[in-house]
C-alpha cells in the first residue's frame, strides 16, 4: 500500500510493504516484505530496508541496511507535498498535451 503525496524515485523496488503519506523514497532503494514506512520519512537513494522493519515518522534513513540518521528539518518536511505535487502537475500537463515526452 502506498499513501498520498509519496514520491518514489527511479528503479525503486517496493515488495510487500506499506508506505505512509508524504514520504520520499530515493532512487534505487529496496524495501522488502512487511516493512512499514510511517508518514513523512525520507529514505535515501540506494538504501535497503530488510523484511519486517518499521521506519518511524519524521526521520532520514540511509544505508544497507537502512539506519535512522537524524530527524528531518521543517524545510525537508515541507518539501514532501511539493515534490509529489510537482510530478502530478507534470503528468497532468503531459496528459493534456501541453508537454512532449522529451519535456517530462
């Protein structure tokens, strides 16, 4: 299950997990079975989250295996909805014909 206003980077693998609202999953991250990513988590590029882990809301996680690094700043937390809405706007503009595939 994937929540609302989630940004998922290129080449991410989400396998049998739950991603809460307003998360950003960095490029190439791998999230295994039964993982719960609570709302408002930033998972860094290339990170691996082993089976059954819970990533707590409001933190940056990095590495293989992913480890909690630090609390997210107010600026980082505010960026989550902006990031998702940016991609939604690009999709809408493309679907309306106002952007070519080379502009997305």
